[in-house]
C-alpha cells in the first residue's frame, strides 16, 4: 500500500518544485504589514489550501486527463517543460512567472487575505506541483500511488507551515545570500527531475526511442 522509496523520491521532487525556502521572502513581503494574528492565520491556511489542491489533483488527475483526451505521456512532456522553465528561473535565483507574476504580487498587496491567492495558488500549489502529483500517482499506480503521494503532500505542507510560522527569523538567519543558494540548489535538482519527466514522456509518445 505504501511505497517508501517512491515516497522519498516524490518528497524531494515536491520540495524542490515548491521551494518553500525561496517562498519565505514572498510570504514576508505580502504579510509584512499585517498583524501577528493575521500572519499566523495565513501560515496555517496556506498549507491547508495547498494540501487540498494537490490531494484533489492526485485523486482526480487521471480522470481529468481522460476527460480531455490527454495521454499521460503527453502530460509528462508538458509537465517536464513547465518544471524545466521553473528550474532555469531558480538557477538565476528568480521566481518563475509560472509561479507568480509581478502583477499578481502587486495585486495581492491590496487583498484582505493572501493565503489562498496568490500564496497557495499559483505560488506553491501551482502548475508544476499539480503536474508532479499527477505524474507520480500514475507512475506508482493504484491505491498505493495515491497513499504514497498523499503522505508526501501532507509532510511537505506540515513543513511549509513551520517555515511560514518562523519566516522572519529564518530569513534573518539565512539572509538573501543563503536563500539564493538554497534556491539554486533546488533549481539544479528540479532541472534533473524535469529532464527525467521529459525523457519518460517522449518514450511513451515515441516508443522507438526506448
């Protein structure tokens, strides 16, 4: 029922894609003028919303693909391209616009709550995270796939809660240089994951490649 090796692989992939350490400065920027109570509430609501989004994607992903007539192989290629673009941006210590655009950032400053939009989606539970969840559920297969991926989502979201609760001291501890280094490391890992997804997808579309 529970696939431990795949769980660890998925955990590393989802952590790299979400890059919660890199999201800390954005969280501080969007909630810096709010009360302590509001920041704490956001730190709990955002990971909960991310978990709901990704668990729904894990449960209904294959059905959504079937409804639109999209093969898993094609989805792997599309997901790999999205993740590769995110990885390239991270290697330059930047947030990909796939994650979060400057316009969305400015608009978020006027919102009463930023927990769901833009923090939960598209910043953390965006296209890259959703694609990864769907691909891994299909890769592992059956109930085991959902249980393994679901456990990974819960662990990452719990870690995300802790990072957001301690965002200010963490940012001071790491500094901008430390956050940039962590982002670049995640970018390298993410680039490798993207290439694997692209390769698996192309093998599915063009079996002769294998």
